[in-house]
């Protein structure tokens, strides 16, 4: 396979400015994904625990093969909509491996409007 030679000057001020800007965007994306996945009021989480239920991502982790990657689709669905009441639009979808097979997972999040769709 032939090698692609880059002529980018990584010492230039333009490169450094673009790199810093993109690093900030990457950090913002990671922060928003974490908020959408895990920022829930404590009483809602406790209510699920009292009922003996796993949270949505815990349920997904429980069925995936050990060390299986999970490619979550649309983790920022409904981001900045519905006054912040619908993280991930109340549903987690993605691709993972169960019993050695790659499968599509669709799981409602009961901590968001009782698991109803937005």
C-alpha cells in the first residue's frame, strides 16, 4: 500500500489554532455525550434502584458479550430540545455483540418520561 505524504506544517500558527479549536469541539462533544447518558436527577435513579431495575446502559452492558464494544447511535438525539427533558430522546440505540453475533439494540430509558418516545 502506498503511503500518503502530508505537507502540513504542524508548527504553523494556523495549524495550532485549528488544532486547539478542534480539541475544544472534541471536548464539548464528549461532555455533551456524557451529560446525555448520565445526568439524571438522583431521585429518579434511586426510584429505579428501589424497584430492582437496572438503568438503560446497565441493561445493555448486561446482555453484551464480555469486552464487546457498543456503538451507540444518536446519543445526542433531542439535545437542546424539550427544555433538556429528553436526553438521548429517551431511547438508546446501537450495535453490539451478543453470543458472538452483531446485533441492533433498542432500549427505552425509563428515567426519561417513563421510557416513552419523544
